[in-house]
C-alpha cells in the first residue's frame, strides 16, 4: 500500500510542477509584452508606422533570465499566441508567434 501512496504523491508533485512551470512561461510572455508596450510608449507619437515586435526569442530569454526555465520555441510561441491578444490588444504591437516559419530568429 505504501507504494500506491508514494506514486500518487509523485504524480501530484509532477502535476503541480508542470502547472507552476506553465505559469512561469506565461508570466515571461506577459513581461515581454509589457516591455514592448513600454518601449512603444516612449517613442514619439508622430511615428505611427513604427510598431514594436514581441519576439518568441524575447519570451525564451525572459523565461531563462527570471525563472531559469529552458522552454522550447514551440512552447513559447504557443503561450505568446495565447497571451498576445489578451495583453497587447489595440496597443499596436506585433509578434512573430503567429509565423509558421520553422527557422528560429
């Protein structure tokens, strides 16, 4: 019986770890979007054609910088595709997360 409860405890720990890691990658995407928005806010308003781009590489860098997480490009792009419409909205930001190009930037 002790083996059963040990396995259950290990399963719960693995699920909690995965959920925590996913939340950290999501936070990295939010930070990347916020940084791009702040850069846009500092630019003069007379240049509407220049929009900041939130790169998948930015999310990967921030995930490592803040949380020491090595996320895959696909994982970071998926999270950025999910968070971008919610966080960027009508801010005039762009992202490469929707590009289907297999090469990394």
